[in-house]
C-alpha cells in the first residue's frame, strides 16, 4: 500500500510541476498513442484539464492544414503527437491566418487559447 501511495504522490508532484510551467513546451517521453491522443494527431484538452490525469482530449485533429476553433477560452493543454517532423501552429485568425509555430513534433504545452481562432497542422 505504501508503494501505491508513494506512486500517487509522485504523479501528483509531477503534474503540479507541469501545470506550474504554464505555456512552456516540453518533450513527450515516447512515440505512440499517449493519454487518449492517437499517434499522428494533434490533441487539445478541455479548459484547465490536465492530460497527465485526464486521458480524454476534447479535440483531435488528423489532417494537415487549418482547423477553426470555436468557444476555446482560457488555458488548454495542446499536444502535437504527429511524426515525420510535423509541427503545429496557433493562429489568431480563422482558416490559418496569423499563425506562429507553437509546438514541434512530439511536444506538449499549455496555452491560453482565448486569442486564437484556428490551428494548423504543418508538414
């Protein structure tokens, strides 16, 4: 029982450290499906949801190009689980206008999505 409690405490400490980083991208540990995000996709979790504790992203994008966002406000985790060097961008305009690269391949980060109206998956 003590091992389980230590494991839960370690996970909670790691999750707190990740949340405290806010906006910083970090590398994902290994390739493949991860906490509900399929390999090859870009995933967004609900506002203030922690993907390390909640394996249910609210949005999953597969195809290259622009994807418009709707009603996405506040802080959200975004994970670029693509491969082959593909990045993803956050864009202030609809249809992929006013973009900047937010995450390289296999990176996760927390972003305030309020000013963004679309994401792009880039080759």
